[in-house]
C-alpha cells in the first residue's frame, strides 16, 4: 500500500489509476483527477529536496550513494549501516 500524494488515500500499487516517475520516485494515484493535479504542480505534492535518513534522522542529499527502493518509493541513507538496517526491516522505518 502507498499513499496518493495528492489526496492521501491509501492505494494498492497494482490497483492505481495512474502512476508517474518524478525525482527518482514512482508516484501512484487513486484517480486520473489526482494524477492531473500532480502533473500540473508536482513540487506541491512531492517532498522537498531536503531528505532525511529514515533510520537515524540525519539530513542528507540525493547525492548519497546509499539508496534503496521500497514499495515504489526511493529512500536515501547517510551510511551503509543505516541502509542495512532499513533493508532488514523496512516496515520499521516507513
């Protein structure tokens, strides 16, 4: 399950009405209407460029060499240790 970035509805990726790649992340939408709103202004719905390591909370950039994808979303990490913790139990950090 993922959240539609426009309306916040929880949707199954296989049942999404639409999907779109933006800033290295695949975004899923509950309807064509939400997808259209996203396309008109993706920066309004996508997170800012400042990223936070979901394991330790450190601010990082997309230049980090430590990355993983989980349920269609890209995550960035400050170090290999945080990445390994995420891979072991991603549900604890999303």
